[in-house]
C-alpha cells in the first residue's frame, strides 16, 4: 500500500532547513546561501522512500519579526507546519552549545532565543514534533546528549534524531521515520518529480541565490529577484528576463561590479544551473533596479504565496 503526506521542517534561521530538504529529496529544490533567512516562502520538495512519498515543506526561518516581510515569512512557516502530517524541528546544535561559552557569537545567542520561542509556540499548540539536532560534526557526543535531554524535557518532542544535513549522517534514519508517518494513500506527485515550484519562481530563486553567493558580505539582506518574462522559444530553449531589486542607489554598483563583471558572473552561474534543472537551453537577461519599497509591494507577496496583510 502506498503512502503520501506532508512533512514540515521548521527552525530558526540558518539551522540548515534548506540543506536538509535538498538532502532528503536527493536534488536541489531550495536555495542555500550564507545569509540567514534565505528561504522566504514554503518550498515543497518531493522525497521517495520505498512505497512512501514525502512532500517536504521547507519553511522560512522562525524568528522575531520586525517588518512586513518578516511577519509574512514567519506566518508562512507556521502555516506550513499546521497542516503537515509530521513536523521536524531542526536545531543547530553547534550554535546552541557555542552560545553557552564565552566565545559564543551574537548570532548563536539569537539562534538560542529563536529556538526557545519556537518551543513555547509548540507548547501552546499541544502538538508533538520530531527534534532533529543538526550540525553534529565535531560536537562531542556527551554535549549532544545533554542538549538532547534539555530540549526533550520541554515536553514538545516525542523522538530525537542527531544528523548532519551537510554530509548526510543520520539523514536516512530520519527519512525512514518520516516515511512511516505518512498516511496511506496514493502519491500526490509523479515519482520522478522532485519539487512543486513554478518555473518562473524557481528561476528567480536560483538567481537570488547567486546574488547572495557573490555579494553576501557587501549587500545587506535587502534584495529581490523578479522574473518579468519567461518565454518559450521555437528552438526548444527559453528566454528569461529578470530584474534584481536593491533598496538604495549605493547598492546598484555592488551588484553590477566593475565593468559589469559581478552581474555577468551572477548571470552565468544562474544560467548554467537553470540549463541543468530545466534540461534545455536558457537565455537569461538580467537588469538591476533601485526600489526602496520593493518589500512593501502586494504583488511581490502574491507571487511567493505570502500573506501581505500581516
């Protein structure tokens, strides 16, 4: 008998949710960068395990929201968890342990605060979830066991897995458990489909990933990519036109680079990856525009399935 259902992965920003989703699926369905809060909306990846199909919902990081986009992202994350058949709370074990030392960084302490906030919300919901301690590489086992016990005593978890989404350690066991938790029923997607994401949106996400990979140190968390044209060509290829939005005039030269070299690199890397993912020639044209209010436009939220009225 086949099984199919939804499994949501929630956690603080930079816990490794997108990396775990990609690892479980066995293909890239969610972008991964050095930036926290890279994922802005729930991305569905389709993982297969035996006769079970697991539709993974990679959600935005849950943190203390400050602006409209933040609030929409956090609401989307909780929304993805509410309707799921199974929920995995992914915790960055290295950050949790580092925060307790004098060498702990502010980002580590923020991650701990975000985890505590998520735990309180889970308590209020009354729902039991799976705890997955991530980034266990190099962390002493006794420390992991102590962390596991401390979190388990909150009463919101019914089982725990210790994993490394980066190298795959422990991920197969987690995948098998999720498969067992899926309800009996027909598959929701074809067996060979790995993601449920419109091509226009996927193309924009791939380009946004390349922007952050190239200029993550110079460019604040204030850029967006919109696919303005996705046109099928007679030769079997596709013409994609995109606009990269930044908030200030001073940020535009950062994305362009000297002589346009940075934008050229972004375009080349995005085109190469899209050619593989779409399995056809891609003609990609990028434009950089300044719009200090891009994060307040209703259409931007609708395209990503986010709630504007938050």
